[in-house]
C-alpha cells in the first residue's frame, strides 16, 4: 500500500469517527417541538443564544466534515482503481491456460 493511500485511509477513519460523534452530540429537532407543546421555555438570554450557537456550529461543522468525507471516499476509490488496473502480462493470463491444455494434448499425441 502506498503512503498516500495509507494517509487517506487513516483520514477516512478519523473523519468517520468524528461524524458519528458529531451526529450523536447534536440535539434532535424534536426537542424544540416537544418543548413548545409542553410549555417549557428558555426565555433567558443565555438559554436562547447558547443552544442556537452550539447547535449551529456543530451542524455546520458536521456538514463540512460530511462533504470532506464524501470527497475523500471518491479520491480513495479513484486511486485504488488506478493501481488495480491489470497490466499487459495479466491480460494474457486467460490464453495461457488454453495454451497449456493444447501443449498437453500435443505431448499425448507424440507419446
């Protein structure tokens, strides 16, 4: 495995773990709705801004990391596809088996 592939794979693992943690840390959208129905309110200044900024920052960060993750997955796929292309010697592999069978038949006829 090349160094670039190794670095990209490690970055994929780190981003995947971050995405899982970031999504789990976000508060659900249903929390706001249930608070409205039950009458719970956060009318204090700190309650309004704290929740909005932390959730907004985490939401934006999650979206950015998700896009980076998708781009990185595509990049790793393209790099691995380029390194896995069959070489000229491997393309003739199918004909070598039939040639071996023909050589065996020729040896049987001469014997």
